[in-house]
C-alpha cells in the first residue's frame, strides 16, 4: 500500500508541475483611438470604438502577450454617468503569434476612464492554448485621441 501511495503522489506531483505556466497578465497598453461618436441626446451617446495599440508593455517580459501590437473594436453606450459595451481585440505580430480577447465595459469613472473585464478567447502560434483574463481601465484624451489602458490579470499556458 505504501508503494502505491508513493507512485500516486509522484504522478500527481508531476502532473501538477506540467499543468500550466502562469504569467502576470498586467501591464499598459497605449495607442491611438479612432472612435466614432453618435450623440443621441443630453448625456447619451453611442460610440463605435476602435483603438490601435502600440506593442504591449507587460509587467512580465515572458508573457505570451509581451510586445504584441493590436487593434480593438466594439461599441459602447454612455448614458448619464454609466457605460456599457463589448468588443474584441486582436493582438498579433509578424511571427504569426496572435491572441484574441473579448472585453466588456462595465463602468465609467469621473475622469472619463472606461473600466471593465477582458478574457482571452483564442490564440495561435507561440500563444496557442493561452487562457486568462482580468480587468482594465482605459483613459482616452478626447483632443488627441491617444489612450492609455491599465491592464490587470493573469494568463496561463498549457
């Protein structure tokens, strides 16, 4: 019985060590917005949101998303002091590494920053099998269209 328990513990320990590599999914995304806004009334608007990202500055330089440029698109409704919306992002490089995420806007801060959640929904190349997600806070300068997206989260490779 002792040998069987030792074998089971050894197999379990090996399986756990190979279950996946965890990465810090936090960092900063900066870029240029190409938003189109339709005003529906006082304090009510709908935005076709497009953001072109410079290479991501991740806290973990080994993250599969480190240095990937990208483009995000979707729609956001702002009514009074609240915001809702959703869309997708495609982060990819010329080496055929690609990560696709979805995002949901759930909040609007007093300074105009949109906040919400993001989730990896697919990946290819060196990022194949990537999973994870987290939260974000995106502030866009209305005059210049430049934005900074503060991202938090975790990523796992199989």
